[in-house]
């Protein structure tokens, strides 16, 4: 992959302020690699067996997060035996996660907090698993990438029998949008797909940031159409030397693409209509755009 863009001093890269929720998510993502050392310094590491036990009790914690349950309710909800429900509730009680009120078990304050963290952990691990093909090919040092906004994303992966599936997903989203802006380490779609570039030049108001070499190849392939679109203001090209991956912002959705270094093909494309993901994408795009150069004509 291309060298990450964040090898610059963070203070020199424009980052529009985000909402408190987005800022918290991004700060958490930046701090991940330091969490172990911070916990070591604070002496707050939790025994791994206890962590495993908490995750294993996730289903009963989640059930109790919805409403207090008596032992029979727990047995029916989780399809477990009486002995198992007794063992589960006994352990939760010993940890201070539940209390018994009017013959029903309900979560304590710490129990609710632990349940939320277990569910968040499961959601993020599930997202990492689904997004694995993308995470394996995007720039690993990009500090502004976060998993949480993409929890409910659609993941499209190239396979030997259908190598262009991610490209087809991307093109379909472009065709449904009146506006499109993004950046990429290589061409958004293969230059041979003329229908896509006709859409970009003629029908969709677009702004794209590419490395200069990619801009030159695009203009060599579609010299007249591309320049007409640029001159009319329908198509805006900007250049930047280093880019971390492919980012696409459509009318209703945002997407991230990862490319195979050897083939140059779109290997994985992840898209979502999550408001938090859109806020994140617009922030990242603004940061990249602020450090890019407007390309007006082949003579520039």
C-alpha cells in the first residue's frame, strides 16, 4: 500500500471538529495500542480467566439487560437446565452483577455497565471479522480509522469466481447518487468501464482526490470527456501524493475500499448509511482535501 498520510505531524493536518461521540470514538481508536501499558502502569489488569467468564455469561447478561427475570424465565429464554441457570445466577451474584428483587434477578449498576461493554466487544469483534479482507489491505497506520462507525456496514469481498463484485457494488452506489466525492490510491473503477466514467463526467457532480500519476492515466484514457467535465465544473480533480485507502461519500451512504497491491483490483468494499460513519468520513475527507492540490488542466 502507499505510505500512510499520517507520517506528517498531526498538528499540521486539518481535522474538522467532530461531535462529542465521534471525538470519543476516534480518541479511543488512537489510544488502543497504549491501553495495555496504561493498565499495567495503573495496576488495573483483569485476570484473563475472569474476562473469559464475563464473556461466557454474555447471553444471560444480555437477557437481564432487557428486563429482570426469575430463574424459570432464564431457563426458557436461554434454553438451559435448572442447574445451569442456578450456576449462572450464582456466579453473577458473586461478582456483584445481579441482585434478586421480588424473586427476579436484575442487573446492578456495574452489571449494566459490564453488559454494555460485552455487547460492544462482540459487535466490534464481529465487525473486524466481517471487515477482515478490508483491514488486511488498508494502510495500517492511518490514525483516523475506527471500527465502531462501521458495525452495521455491508461488506462486499472479491472472490475468485466473482473478482469484480466490490467494484460492481461501488458503481451501483455511484449510479444512485447525484453527488460523489472521495479519494483513492488508484482508479475508483477500472479505466475500461466506460459507463462508470460517463456517469462521473456527465451525470454525477463529483470531486475526486488521486495521486498525480492516476490523474494522468485518467486524462490519457478520456482526454476530451474528462477535460470537458472539469471545465464545466461537473468533475473536480485534486491531487495528493499519499493516500491511505479508498474513501467514497455518496448521497446516502459512505464506503471504504481496499485494493490488492499486485492486481490493483478492489479487494473489499465496506459501505454504510450510519450517521456516525458519515460524520467520520466527512471529517477524514476534509482533512485529506485540505492537504491536496486542485488540478485544473493537463498543463497544471
